[in-house]
């Protein structure tokens, strides 16, 4: 059998079926057109929410640092938790903008290699940013209560607590992050949530994106 | 329906076979085929405002349908992995096609997703230049790949009949 023989068989087999398919498609179309708008926003939702939240956090933390600049000059350590959170928020803002720009560029009417390349890049950025937030967010959790405490009560917690206490909390955060991943690995067979967390930590989706990029490279070469 | 929707409906009806063939090339169960067909038509409708009428509708449609199919298949494999549900293709039980055509689809289904697209476009009668435009590779590359794929399919068909 060669491709020309395949082609003849292919054309003959499909001629009669297409009329039926056209009728079915007509029935589905109205529902599909209504659902199209929902699909459009689904991919954009997560980076959009992250961008808004991180931008709000940046503005709030900037205001907080400006308000307490005098006391922070006396106790530079007091500015550290807010600066760390500000940096994390800035990273989230940048990563969200990169994702939204890629999504805006994503056009399924482009060639297969171009579109699939953009999709694989998007997937990699998405997983990496979630990993970053999970792995940095847990060890640095203590920054949140410290900033919030100072903001609400007005007490300078960072200068009041000693360094050992701070260090112990950061170590606790790292241990909690590691523990969370271990628990996810143990329970991965029990629920989709733990499976997702476990595979996220292991970077399985990144592996898949890399496989796709590899396939694309191979395909583009003759 | 407004004029854009009417024009879209007319073009889609003329070329609906493309959706059907892409769906059959990438999915094995009826439920999956229906889901993918719906997703492709959604993507077509979304992209339609950017479609330039001076260009070939079928080539434009192939690009969207194949991009959607490859993305959908990958998304489904991740979703099924997370849900711990295995995809069990049951072509024989669910197919409404003649046996010979099923055999064709099974043969093509053994290829990698991008090669599957290449063979599908060739079988649908697109010229090498058109295939190159849809896939984003050179026409020379298309010819080379088709030559290699012919040999692969011939070997696979011979193994299937023996």
C-alpha cells in the first residue's frame, strides 16, 4: 500500500458521511457560539487574577514602606519582610504580563509549529510560576504576618523578635513546603488534587511541554 | 443571525468534512470525537473575525482544526492523568465507518501527532505548498517527510496484514 492508494480509499470513504456531519453541525452551532465567549476568558482568568492581586499588593506594600520609612531607617531589618513581599509581588506581575502577552499573541490560525511552540512556552511559564509561588511562598510565609501585624497594630515586630525566632520560622516554612510535597506524593493516588500538587512539584507538565518542544524541533528538521 | 454568522455557517457547511476527518484522526471514542468537534467549531468561530476572505478558507480551517486537535489531545491526556482515568480506545465498537476506513485511521493513528497532520493533509489532496503553509515548514521538508512516511506506512500495513 502506498499513499496514493490510501488517498483513493480515503476520498471514497468520506464522501457519503460528510452530509450527515453537516446536519449535525448545524444543530450544535447556536449553543457553541454562546459558549465561545466563555472559552475565550478561561485561559486568561488565572494570570489576570494573579496580575490584579499582585498589583494591589505592590501598591499597598509601596504605601506601607513609604509610611514607615522613618522607623525603618532606624531598624533596617523591619523593612525586610515588606521588601521580600514587594519583590514577590513584582515577580508575579511580570510573569502574569508575560503570560497575558503570549495569550494575546496566541492565534490558532497560525501554522501548527508556531501555535504549538507558543502553547508549550505558555505551559512552561505557567508551571514554573506556580512552582515558584509554592516553593517560595511557604518558606517566606512569616513575612505576611509580620507586615500585617505592624500595619494593623503599628507594632514593629521585626525589630522586636530576635533573629533566632525569625530563622526558626523560615526553617519551619521550608520544612512545611517539603512536607506538603511529601504528603502530596504519598496521597497522589487518592485524589486528583494531591495528584496535581505532586505532579506540579515534580514538574511533570514541564516535562510534557519539553517533549512537545522536542517533537516540534524534530518535525521542523527535514 | 447576522451576516458574519451566516457567512460562517455557509463556509462551515461547505468544509465540515475537514472537522470530521481531523476529529477522526485524533480521537478514538465517539464522546471524545464529539467534544473535539465542538471545540474545533468554537475555535473556528472565535477566529472567524480575523479570517481574510482573499485567502483559502480550507487552509485556514485546517490550521485551526489541527492546532485545536493537537492541543486538545494533550490537554485530555493531562486531565485524564490527574483524574486517574485511562483512555480506552474502542474503535471497533463505536465506529460508524467501513472497516477499511477504520483500518486507515488506525494506521495513521500510529504516527506522531505532527506526522498524522501531515498525512491527513496529503490524503485530503492539499499541495505541498499548502501543507507547508498549514504546518509551518518548508515545501521541500514536506516532500521529504511524505516520502519517509510512505515507507513507514507501507511497513506498518504489511505487518498488519501478515
